[in-house]
C-alpha cells in the first residue's frame, strides 16, 4: 500500500535513510514542496520515495527499497506514483541524479523514459553522478 509518511514513521524510516544521511532528519525537513511516500505492507515499511514538486517541475531526491524486498515492483509503484503526481500537478518535467555505478536505478529510470542530460563529476564522493530528466505531458 502506498501512503504519505506520518511523523510517527520517523523512527522506522531512519534505519533506511542512514544509507543516505547520518541522522535521517532531512527526510522530514525538506520544506513545503516536499513529498514522502511510503510503501507499506503488513505494517512494515518496505520502501519510500522522496520528491519535491516546485510549481511546474519535480525533482526526485531519494528512492529506496529494503534489500530483501527488491525485484518485487515496489520501486516501480513508487516511481509511477511520483510521475502521476507530478503530471497531475502540472509539472513539465522531473529530474534526478543517480550514481553512475547504480545500474539497477539507471535501468529503472530509463524504463520510465528518463534520459541522461548531464554528468556531475565526482558528485558521489568521487564517483560521477548522472543527471536524468523525464519530460511530462501536462494533464488536462
């Protein structure tokens, strides 16, 4: 089940988020444009996506699926939700950065129509980041 994150989810999310940030606090302090969507099953958080919608564009901050639950279409459902939300919100595009060594992530993004638009040299602790973008058709 997909749902918006609640403050009560913070302790559960911190264990996942430490992969990205030492204290996990940034997940809940992204500001008024931020969205944090949880994939939950049987009261267990299996993944999440964090993204921002800023007027006419969207940016994906993080997408994460617990290792034991990967290859179960959870990331697909999270991405689909984000793209639909951005489209319904009138966004023209969605951008994200991905570590050049994250082959699974790159394949997922390309499956959704994201294209490589730039390289960010040494963006991930000495490893290049790839800036990717997906153009959206505005929904009527």
